[in-house]
C-alpha cells in the first residue's frame, strides 16, 4: 500500500509541482506502440482476414475459423443468461433510451428574408462500427452506450467488433437490438478492419468505442486518413475527480475512488477537499475497503495514480477541477448544485452523496463514453448527435435572388472572387432578357 501518493497541500506546492500533479500520461509517448500499430494497419490493408486471424492468435490466443459470429450463436445466447441479469439490462436500456431519445435533432426550416429559404436536414450516418473492449472483463455496458444512440439516430448498417471469445452478454444484447453483424476481433487490427474493410468486415464511415493504448493509437493514426474513416474521440485512461467538503461521507468517497481504480492500471483518481479531516479519513477508509475485494491485489497496483489534495476552500477546489477538466466529476458537498453552477469543464457530473460514478457507468441513463486527457474543455461525451450528420439546404425564389444579388455582388467583389460575382450577374442578365 506504499504506492498511495497520500495527502498534499495545494498551496504548499510550487507551480511546477502543481502542473505535474495534474498531468496525464503523455499520449502517444511509446514509439514502439506507434510502430507496431502502423505495421498492424498495413498488414490488415494488405492481407485482410488473414491478418485478423494472425493477430487474434498472437494477441488473444484464439484461433479463428469464422471471424463473423454465426446468427445461430447469437440467437441462443439468451439461454445462458440468468433472469435477474435480463431484468437489470432491460431497466438500464429503458433509462439510457429515455435520456438519449430527448437528444434527437429535428430538421430546421426558416426564411432568412423574403424569398430565401434555408434548411438543415438531419440524416443518420449510413454505416458505423462499434468497438466493445475486452480487457479485464468484456464491457457489455459500453455496447449499450453505443448501440442505443446509434439506433435512435437511425443508423442502418451497424457492425460490432469485440475480442474473442465474445461474451454471451454482448450477444444477448445484440439479439435484443436485432444486430447480427458481430465480429470476434479486437485491438488495433479490429479498428483497422472497420476503417478499410476485409473479406469479412465491411468498411464503415465512422468508428466508435474506447479501448487500450493500441486501439487508441490505431484510431489516432486512422483519423489522419480523413478520406477513409472518422472516429468518435481519442479516449485515454479513465479519470475521476471528487470535490468534497467537511459534510461529505468518507466511506462513499473511498468507494468511488476504488471503483475508478478498478478500470485499469492507468486510471487516474483525485480527491479535492478543503477538509484535512476528510482527507485523512478517506485515506484510512481506502486501506480498509480495498481488502474486501477479490481483485484487491490488482487495485493496489493502481494506487500510484491516486492523489488527495487539500485546498484552502471549495472555491479553490472548483478552480483546480476546471483546470484538470476530468472525465468524471463527483461533487459531494453540502450544496452540490451551488458548486455545479461554477463547473465549466467535465465529461459527466455526479451530484450528491447518493450519485456514485457506477450509476453513470451502467444504468442512470447518461452515456459513459466520455472525453479524457482534459478534452472536456472542448468536447462532449457520446450522444445521439454523434451518429447524425447535418446537411444545409437553401432555395431562393426569383424575387429572393433579386433582393440578395447586390449583396452577393459586393461581397464576392471584395474578396476578389470574380467567378462568384459572375454566377450572380449571369442570372441577373437572364432576368433582364425575360422582362424585355
């Protein structure tokens, strides 16, 4: 347990120390990973399914006969799922659907001036690839977070990749949503397959879903091929920051910190508090609670990523939090909504003592695919709009064109865009001829 960074007093730190304590692991630092992923992408482009089978055997120790999971296997998956799990999944789906259906965008049509109609058409992305990580445990919850907004958006072609062997729970969810294009491949080779296509896996227009550093690096490299595929975001290690005051529950805080550490060895957790007493209690409770888990040895390895910061007041805690811009933010203070008003940057926020981060991960209704690395300063978590595209339309009547033409002539001339000006004048000339 000596890996826990312990308690630090913010105002006792130098500017350099403050910057270091809020820093993330440098993204894309490992040149070996960059090179390996580049080679994987090239091999998938050249050898397609053969490359997928090769890497599945190399990385997942699985010899694939079929890359696509047979429909029969999907159809019978429900036989291996217990009734209580089905009941819980149904409620989670209901909650996630209820929240996301409100995000659906409507077409827009307005008259900007007489005779000029402008529209915005909302259309679903035609084909999407959903990546569901394997890792410590297959994340069926991530499948819910991606398939529900994709379905609400109206995406017609949905393809799913997950490392072999694909969990029966994932297959059960696929059956619920009538998704039968499931491929048992993971890692950078799965992302590459979705980007370029192979004999088994079709090329998609956009790729969604988090993953390990190889998956993230593959998405980064492939995003440079703008003519090939677009991606949702570059998701780094999971993050949690908690703002707490003297009224907070130290048991609850410790449990939330530990739940986030469970995500993996690069997960980052930070407690910000104005109470030295709460900081000491949380450290004590961390030591007590961790020994109650079967995976406690695994979580202990991740303590070095944790940090407990004592600031002079909650106002300073808010300032630090906005600077860090966490993926997940828990506000456990006496008046959490007062703090919420001053939060500018966060992926997903959990208010009060009874809102554990676990709720957002599974079933409260919000999405858990969120921006990391401080990108919540400018980016949002996954929503229905990520599966949609907007198309603008304009229609000018003859009278509308006449009213707008002097403006078009002047502005195009000022930019020295003479062909633009000519496109207006040609029409004006045609109108003059009609009137003669």
